[in-house]
């Protein structure tokens, strides 16, 4: 089995910036990247795909950041369990599915977390976040950054 | 004889799993439970062209990547090629053109690898009729773990090339009007060279799987969702397959030239789009032949059929072997898309090797420009087929018109024909069997459609199957996924 020497924390923000609040994930990734925190790698994409499993396997832990349509305000932070998705489109692999592939293909035991930031409007082709979603995003970043600086995501999930 | 649709039963399949985005299939039955109509639908509206209007032209190559998270590079490059002409910079510098080509071949490599290993290989490795709980990528991971890993690592390699040439995935800015905004550093080149030979070896193995499957199952798949059609693709001036640039060539089912290597700036003289009231996706056709006879296929099968040769040795040898199956006549078998896709995978990695060893990639002459224009067309062969971007720009540099014909739209009629043929063969009675669903999905997947791209939408829905009687009463409903 192909394996990787894992180290550090990966933050993956995903979503489409042209769908209003769906752009929260990439926007968070951009803000975290600016901070250049030691041991933290940042990535952003429109959606998760299979090669993200290899990226997960290269790290000790991963934080997936996405807009939430119905979740609690301003954000939720929850641990993720790897999952075997029996049918899925490469268009959109779930965070749990990526974790499952990382485990099955690369023997990864990375810890996964989901930072779901509440969004409100997801209309196509509007490249601007709503004000409330932006406020939620700021609060979520304030929550996440201290943990990243400490190199630990063990804080009580909320 | 005209069919009265009001007296037909209707089976709806929505969406097709393991294709990008979502769509649905509607089968209309007559009172004898025979297929009378087969339609592949898309359910979202088109709105992207309006999003572009009013934006400055130099933003367009970045904005169009929002169209689709699966093939943003293709839209990025097609738009950039159009904007090259807007700034009069279509004759790129060697560094500019070769960086773009490297980006493009990286996109082909990752897209074809993803489709083959994670979308179609379950069908090929386990067979169409096998247990659907096993016939998926998890099943492949369990029984063929080395192949599942190869698929991920090949996809990852292609993405690394894209990162080195285009920049960030969400805000890729590599191609700009008239050129490129960076060259390839020695460190980036050496990093990509490190895994190159492994990628070449895996590409050969992938091609073997697709070829052996096709040859060993030829009698079964020859008629599976297959039909005669025209084929359209870009070819280079000398007739070679060229995925980045060339003239538009069309051939009929026998290989006769029906579109004679035209300059794609004039594509509206030759190609039109038909609107049908039941679909948001248009139906392109060659004007000279009309909508009934002028529709065509695009993508790997069309490209291999239409070109005279491939300019990389191993892919050319594979092309010859492929064409020999049909005595050098066009191959019209839908399932042959898989074999041709792997020939292109090999061609892409051969081209990547060629480019990585070309010192022009470290050049500093990145951008050119010339006489400003107000209208331009950018065409490129995307992994799924020919992609058209057409723009008009006013004197204030704002886009005032945009028209896109995406690859999947070009294959619209072909996919409908495939569904119709499969439904004719596999529908029995008025029951929606698992076998029928599987076969329709397999047929559509051969074309690797990107429905999110075709409809300019993103999203995912479960598979819903509905059966209606002739009076539109729901008889049966199944949900999958």
C-alpha cells in the first residue's frame, strides 16, 4: 500500500465564489494562507475530489471548511469519521468520503474536522458574500486560528 | 407517423450517477411498452453569459473558471485564446504557448485519469451487470487497490502541473490576454520530472486495460448505445491531432470530409444551435447538413477518428492499433470512447515529457500584443470535446456579448441517441429494472458528460426513477443514491 509520512495540519476550503455565500470556504482558506502559520498547509478548490485523499494522507489532521445551508449560526466545528461512499460523483466527494479514501487507499489515520460556516444565499453568478455570512466567517476564523497556531485541534467541538 | 406524446407512458431517471453535475433521463413508452422517445434532460437554466456581460475583458479568463469545478482550465484557456485576439496577441511567444500547452496537457491527464479510474473502471472491471454495491470506486479500491491508488496519484500529478502553470485552483491566473503571467522555474520543472516516468508507465498500463476490455468484449459492445454519426474536432495544419489549437475538421460516418479544416473564427458560418422546448441544453449541428443530419460527436472518439496522425510515437502506435479494428474507417462504437480516452492520456503524458525538457519554459518573454479587436472566438479541445468561447468587447473594454458552446452540449444529440438505443434493447415491460438503469448510466458515462458545465450550474441530487402511465399517473418510483 502507498503511504505517506504525515505531518502538520491541512486546511481545505471549498465552494464556488460565484455563488454568493458558497464562496465562504475558499475565502477562509485565503485568509488563513495570509497568516503563514508554521505547520499549516492551505488549499482551496471548487469541490473536493479524489486526489484530496492523498493530500489528507500527507497530514496528521485536516480541517474542511465549507458553507453550511442549514447549520447553526455562526458556525459548527465537528469531528469527521471516514466513510465509504458507495456511489458518488467525482463532481462532489464529501469530506467523510475523502477521509474514507485516504484511509482505504493510503492507510491514513488523519483526524478530520468540519468547519461549517452558516451561509444564507447561494444564487448563481453573484461573486459577493452576504453581510451576515461574512460576519459568521470572521467569527469562525477567530475560532480556528488559535488552534492552528497551537498546532492542535483538540479543543472541544461546538 | 407522428407520435402523440400524450398517449405515452413516461419513465424518468434523475439524475445519472457518476457523471458531473446532474441530469435526468425520460423514457416515453407507448401502450405496448415500447420506447417511443428517449431524452436526456438537464434541469438548470443558462445564465453565465449574462454574468460575463459588462465585465472588463481581462477578467474573463479568471471568471469563466467559475463555470465548472471539474474543467476550469479548459474554460480558462478557451477564454484566454479569445482574449489573445482581442488584444491582437494571438501569436504567442514560445514561452507563452508552451506554458499554456503544459497546463492543458496537465488538465487532460488529470481529467482522463479521474474518469477512467473512478468513474468508468468499475463498469469495465466488474461488468455492467455486476452488483451495484460492488460496482463503484470503493469496490475497485477493495479488489484492485493498486489501480485505485494509480487513479488518485495520476489525478494529483495533473493537478500539480496545473498548479505550477495556472496558479491557485480557485483563482487560476496563469493565462492572460496575449500570454502567460509566469514561466516554469527549474525547481518546479525538476519536481514534475521526478514522477514523470512513473506516470508514463501507468499511462501505458491504463491504455492496456481499456484496449483489452474493448477488444475482448467487442461483439457485446459493438451495438451497445452505438450509432453512425459525424465527428468534429480541431486538427493541426498538417492533420495531426492538436488538443490546444488548430482548424475545425468534420467527417461523416465513413470518414468523408464534411467540414474542411476551417478557421474557427468563422464557426457561425458552419455551425448552428437548435433549441428544443423540452431541454435547456441546445443541439448544435452543421448548417450545410441541417439539424437532422448535421449533428455530430466530439471528444476523444471524434478526435481520434478525425485526425490523420498523432505526433507522439507511443500514442500514434496506439491510434493505428485502434483504427485497425475498423479497417481505418471511423469507429462509431460509443464504448470505444474509453479506449480513445486512454490513447489521449498517453499522448498527454508524452507531450508533458516533451515540454518539461524544453528550455523555452524558462524563458522570460511572456506576453505579446498587437492590433486591438472587438470580437474574437477561442476554441480548444477540452477533455470532453470541442469547447467554443465567443465574445464581443466594446471600446470601453467591457464584454457586451458572450456565447459558449461547451463540449457536453456538442455531444447532446449523440448522448440522446445512445440512451435511445440502450433503452430499446434493455427495457422489458414497464418495470424499471436495476439492469436498465445500469446500462443507461454506462452508456452516458462513455461520453464523460459534464452536465454542471453544460447547464452552468453546480449541484447534486439523488437518482430518482419514476414511471408514469399514458395519463401521467405515477405507477412506480425509485430513488438511488
